[in-house]
């Protein structure tokens, strides 16, 4: 496992292993894949659970990454590489569409905005760099959530009480959230309409890393009454091209589902 304190190396190995899985796995599988005694694997997992880096899904008898691990990922993104790569791409997207463009990451249950490129003429926005908004209400947050394994979404939103309300619209139950995320996956892009600011709408698509994991989202925001459904799909395609460019610059993958143009 390399150099360093054995316990630290083992804990990092467990976290790395969980990060590479498509879905949460059992303690026995972790022990087998890492060549650890079962008792050691269990103790490491329990220690990581207590610190929030791992979540135990009791019904599935499985372990997956927890909120603290997500915080680490978004903290890395905030330390400039992602924002630096994305900024010129979003500037070009603003020039192409004439609309406000944003890059955000998932930070716990929130969408945290890292880059804000505003059009010369456009509506007033509540988003800005370092602003946090409920992820399940934003197009950016939905684009990322729809690309996460279901178990991670359940860990983020264990009950309807976790669904923050902003202005009385948007998913209010877990069933409604799951239905919305299914629509996002089927369509290939996320949308919100008036759920953050009345009269404004957004479309968004995920940015993926080399493992295909959604590390961020690219979004475009506009006045809802000025952009019809067909045009929104076209804007999603433009956002997808920008997201794909950012992904490639990060050594990542293209989206698993291309946005449908209408």
C-alpha cells in the first residue's frame, strides 16, 4: 500500500476503493478486494463512518462515500484547477448564447457556484461565486444528482425533511425527487423553471472526471418567458459541448447520455 503509517494507508485505500465503485459495497467485498482481514476492514469502515467519510446503508448491508468525502472533492474543485479550466470555456459559451453561464459543484445538499460568467444584457441573478443553493431545486444540482449512484442520493436525502423549500415549488417528497432525476437521465440534461427565482429558468449538464463521475455542472440561465422548449433543448446541447470541453481538459469522459436536441 506504499509508505506512511499503516492505519492511514489502509484508511486511504478503503476510501479510494469505495470511490472507484459504481455502487456501495459490503465490508466482505472491501476486505477481499484490498487483501485485508475482515475484522480490520470492518474497523476501518466504522471509523470512517464515525467521521462522515463513509455512510453505512443498513438495508443493503453496504458502504458508500459519505458527505465528508463529497466535501473533500468539492474543496479540491474550489482550489482553482476546475475553475481555471472552466472560466474561458464559459466565457465562450456566453459569447455563443448571449446568456449567463455558471459552473457549480455539489457541496453536501447544496450546489456551490465556482464560476459565474454573465452576459452583457441579462436578468439579475441570485447566483454568484461561493453562493450555495439547494441542489434539488437547481438545474446544476439536478444534473449532478441524476448522475450519482442512487445510494449516494439516498445518503444525501434520507427523508423528505432534507428537501429544503425556497419558494414553495420543486420536489417536496423523495418520490418526486426520484421522478425528476429519472427525467433528467432520460433527457440527458436538467432544467429548473422558477424554482430558484420567479421568472428565470436554467438548463444544465454534468462535467465528468476520468472515472465518469460527475464533478461539476455547466448551466445557462435565462428569462423563462423568452425561451421556448425547443430552444431550451438547443441551449442544453451548447452547454453539453462546453461541459465536454471542460471534461476533456480535466482528462475526463464524455457524458454517458447526450442531450436530445428536441
